[in-house]
């Protein structure tokens, strides 16, 4: 078995989920970026971080606050959902995200397929858990 020395740095681990095929797993920490690993523990990619200066969070390509949960779609092996304290739920295409060039941090083709803002009964933004 492989041992991680500190895969998330100083961030708190909040969520882990295996893909339906058990070939990859996704790790969500108290950072805005989830990390995808293969089953041997090698990092495949890091999901894109959003632009915190945009007011409408649907227009940014990634989370701007700490993640609260990461989950694989139960039947679609290439789809991930992430939830965050920034009041959004986002879905990602793993195949596109893993091909993204990390050196171009503003690449619009981040793999994100949808961003859903979450509001409470009074219409206020609320953290997604």
C-alpha cells in the first residue's frame, strides 16, 4: 500500500470518494480545489480554482471557498460533483479536467460542466454540505 506524506499540505481533509470503477478516487479538503488520484495514489489532476473577484459565482470556473464534499456520480464514471462553502454545487467532467494544462490557470476549458448556486428559504447564499 502507498502512504501519503501530506497530500493536501496543511489543509484539513473533509471528503474522499472512489469512482464507480474503483480506478480513481477524489479528495476534498478545506481548500477550493479537489484532487484526483489513481488507485495507486499518483495524482492525476487538481480541479481548477475559481476567481474570487467575480460577484456571480456561476461565471467562475471553480470554487472560491473551502470544499465541504466531493462525490462521484454513481453510474457515470467520468462525472464528479463538488460542494463548497461558496454556496455552489459544481459538476465536473474528469476526462476534460485531467487533460487541462495546469500552467495555464485561466484556461476556460476546466472540465466544469455546471455550477448551481444554492440559497436558503430567505434567498440568502448558504454553504452546501
